């Protein structure tokens, strides 16, 4: 299917869309196939091979546990953090996983599982993508019953080996069904010009090809409610993040300090002089929750999940006129923001990549910053040219960003990087809105540059834990 706004903004668990959400989806697909083929009852043993970046940073990114949960039949959109902890504790205690038993435990198959059943190949990269995984199950006699190889290509998207061309063909065919299809920013600008519409309007019309107007609005408002819920949960957690780096949660203390600054005001009042502190807070809160395996919105990845919520928070609380906004106005702002951001996300997904393991963090944090800048410029009244310019400025100043998390954990530099990129997005939107929409560098040019920069970037700086901060900072 053509990439839509609900593909780019999906609900899942942390800490990584490509290393947690994608592998869980792939494993769940594989388990579902076993049941559909009628082979589930014959399964006696399992082997999972993880390749490239999935193997190199899989422990810190939760890949192995995500695979186990997927094999049990859990999906990232539905599983709750408490269920994750419960199932992982059970697997560790019993040494068995309930293959395909998530929905109905009685219908699953209790399968012995040990660490030797999941083999890591950090130095082996399969041809299609560095995030490769292979599943294989055998019967009691050792005969292979079913096997499949998948690639997690960023943002929770997965592709099956051997079906890449078919998937691309299906994508192109499905795009023909859209009223106003676009692959490049130039095509998107052309649609806006010919129809006299904004970027969010074009995206809304395309989304109506598969959903009703009410479903689109309700879906996007639900997405934002999950973002808000993620922040609320995070602000109640204290202490250090899991994983061994002993990174202290800062969001709860920062929140308390900000509330003290406005203690004599209305509880909903946000002092404009602290706008950046609030933006930082939201970004940190979301990514601290993501780092602990909490429920977040992939936007467009988990590693960059805090940027869009933080910038949208700015739009709802600090943009001109929002202090007098009705709930209907706020809802309209949320919908327009996410549609415009989604349209720009489509451009990155179509022309480049949103996978840190493929193009570095410029594909994750850079894309999210660009999308957020576009969303903010849109709801602040920007023309299509100004919105495109905002997206271009944000990415231009994230080019070359490496993905080198310490210890393979989505904590340092990932959490602070979201806050910095959110501020970049706001500045990019403001700069664009002070112009007339004309600019020297096009969004398409900067997207292609990002893709080419990612290709040229040394592999050790692309989520492999073999370069940068990952090797230059002592973990303990």
C-alpha cells in the first residue's frame, strides 16, 4: 500500500522502531504463517539468526526480547509494557515460549527456548539491508518446516526477502489509486499550486482514499492522545533508565521546576519565556519513556519519537493565538500538523530512508525534525513554499548526523538529541515564515543529499556500536 500518515505514526513499544517494533512484527508474521499453514503443532525447535545492526546493538535495542514476543503472536500496536515484562519473566523462568499463543494461550505451542537458539552475526550484512533476520523451525526429526528472512527497514516497516520487487510494484500500483499522488517535493508543490490547496489538504485528500474523514480525524487525535499519555506516564517515573548506563531520568524534576515557575498562574498557563524548557521537557519525557521500553508513537521512528510531540506541544501552547483557542481549534491544529508532517515523511520514505542503520541518525532525528518543522509552519499559516522551506532548513542542518549510541542503548546521545532537533525544527519554521517561500536549496535536493551522505557514511557510524561515542565513552 502507498505510505500514509498512519504508517509513519504508529503505536508501539520502545526503544527502537527498526530494532524492536520491526522485528516483533516480522516474528509475529512468521508465527502467524505457521498457524495458517497448519504446521504449528509439529514445531519442535526454533532458530533465529540476527544480522548486521540487529546483532550488533540488539541487546541494547531490545531486539531479542521483541522477537520472542512476536513469535508468541504479540504485535507492537497492541502489547502493553506490563505484558512485556510479564511474558519475558515467564520465558526466563520456564525456559519455554508459547509459540503463537498471545491471543489464546491454550492454542499456542510450548516450545523450549534457550539463548543458543538465537544466533548473532554482527559482522555479516545481508544484501538487502543491514537489519536482517532469519527464522526457521523444525519438527522432532530435524526437518525444516518453515523458514523466512525479513528486513527491518526503519520506522517499523518490514520487507520479506524475495518480495522486494513485488512490494515496490504493489506500492506503485496503490499510489495510482490516490487522488493526488506525489513522490517528490516538486510533485507535492505542483499539486498544491494546481489545486490551490495546502500540504495538509493534499495529504488529507489522499488519506480519504482508504478512510473516511471522521476516521482520519479520530485516528490522528488518538495518535496525539497516545503521545500525551506517554509524557504523562514518563513524568511519574523517577530514578535511572534500565540498561546499565545509569542515565538519570530528568523529565520529572524538570517538570516540577517548571510548575514552580508558574505556581501563581492558571495550571494550564505556559509562560512564553520558558517555551524552550517546555519543548525540551516533552522531548526528554517521550524519549526517556521510549528508552525504558514504554509505549510511544513511532514518529517516524522510536529513536526520534520525542521531536514531533515536542514541536506540536509548542504549536498548541506557544504559537500566536493559541492562548484563546477552543478545543475545536486545538483539534484542528493537531490534525493539520500531523498531516503536513506526514506528507514530508512520505518524501523521506520514498526517496531516501528513515533507518539509522542505513543512513545514520540523519534519517531518524533529521527526518523527524524536518517533518516537525513542516507541521509547525503549516499550522502557523505558512504557504506551501514556506512549509517546504521549513522542512528543507531543518534537514539541511541535520545532514551527516551519525548513529552511535553508547552501549547500543537508545539513551546517549539519543534522548538529548531529540530536544535539540525539536528546537531546530521550531527555528527552521520561524525562519521559513519570515521568508516568502522562495529558497535556493529545494527539499528534494536536501533529501537526495541525505541519502547520498548515508551511503558514503562509514558503517561504524550507522547503528553498529563500532564507532563514535559508542567506543569513545566508557560505559561504566
